[in-house]
C-alpha cells in the first residue's frame, strides 16, 4: 500500500474559507457555525462541517441561502491508503464530472425541490486523500445557475490544501 500521496493535514470545516470568500453566495449578513454532524480527529479520518446561512439574519427582501462545507481527510489503515479511501468516498456520491481545476476527481449535481424546481446543488471534489463537499441552497437561483459558483468555490478550496 502506497501512502506517499496522503496529506497529513488540511484546513477543515469553517477553516477552509474566509467569510469574504463566501459572501458572494449568501445575500446580506450571514452566520458561520460549525455543525455537530461531523467532527473530530478520529483514527480513520479527520472531518469537520460548517454552515454559512442568512436564514436568521437577512431581511425578508433577500432570498434565503445557505452553504454547508464538509471536509474529510481520510487516513490510511492496514488495508488502504487515505487516497484509496477518498476515491471510495467520492465514488459513493451521485453526480457528473465537472472538471474542477486542481481536483483529482469531482462530481456535481443539481437538486430539485419538492416543487420540481432546482434550488440547490452539491459539488464534491477530491484531491489526494481529502474530499470536500459543498451543498449550496439558494431560493432565487434555478437550473444551470449553480454551475458557475460551485466549481469556482471548489477550486478556491483546493488551492488551500
């Protein structure tokens, strides 16, 4: 097993992006908070999640938007390298390749609301043994309007690894 491509550490969760880098995606003032869904430095991975949201801070005149950033640094075990585990992680995601600059692999998908309208998208990118997933919801965007900001933000995150 080759672990030579495994990164030992990476910026995680809320530490991946500065608020100024998120501001173009979230109208008005927004909150930034780590979420308890993921987290911690475990034997098999280091993971963290952060939520950026204007749900409670934006005036009614602005659309609701939120972005969840999940970062996973996969660690080698006796059978697989961190890179191999990250490849498996990305393989389980749905979506199509998007060609994000700097990514070893990626998947992008738009998500329809219950009213059959696209209001969200998910982008997952892998670089070596790190997998970053961005889940972005914006109630005034629609089909094909997520295809520019998601890869751009993903590429920005990859530059920091």
